[in-house]
C-alpha cells in the first residue's frame, strides 16, 4: 500500500500523471467553492434552518399518525371489479352450471343439481314422452339428478340447450350482471 502511494506521489512530483494533478485541482477548487463567503439575509438563513430541521420531523410525525388511524378512516382503494374469466358457475334456467374458458371462449357447460346439499352431476336424457313433433326431429331433453330426483324439463335438444346456456353466460358477462352474481355467490359461501 505504501509502495503504491509512494509511486503515485513520485509520479506526481515528476509530472507523469497529469490526471492526478487535474483531479487534485478539481478537489481544491471544490473546497474553495464550499468555503466561499456568501451574504444572505438573516431571515433566509433562518428559513433554511427551519426547513432543514422541520421537514424530516413533520414527515415522520405524519407517517406515525397515518399508522395509528383506524382502518375505516384510512383512504381505501375501490374494490377490484371481478374479471369475466372468474365467472365459472351459476344457476341458469333453474339448473346449476359450471364451465371453463379456452382463451375467451366458453367451454361446454356442465349441468349439476341446483339443490345445495346435492350438487350431483345431472343426466341429460332425451325425453321422448314430451316430443311434440312426434316426428323425432326435435326431441326435447330433461336434466335429471340420479341422487335426489330433481328434474328440469327443456324444450330443446341437448346441443341447443348447451348453446343457449353459453349465450346466456355471454349475455350476463356483456351486460356486467355477472359481477352481482359473483358477489352473491361469494356472500353465500361466506
């Protein structure tokens, strides 16, 4: 270490390191600038001192006060609005449906029993007894629970039923009504 300092001093003395000399000149000039007398009115000096001492004290006092405020008086963010992709189940046409998404497309909705203590997957059965056309072109379906004997009749074939459920889901999303339904579902689960 001493050898390195000695080399720098020797090189400085012999003028080989101009950059050392310019660095030392810069430090010397900076020191002179700090020591240069400045004339200020007393009131300006007084304000600078008050600000230098008072600002940190004021900031810390405000921070302590905000930590001690009760939750209700603190400024709160508005609640986040649910995203449509969070909407994955609902009761539609008196049947409880669950679905998922691929991208923004609704995957095939699955029917479940709307009875809260059951929630068994419903059997979608062709209901030939209610076939009004008697020609077999449009055979309506019924959703039947194998556990609790819940039954819901529909006037459409199975593919039309699932299409109409998907259309209703899209309508609820597009109108924003899904948000109220999600809130009701989360309040019911609480």
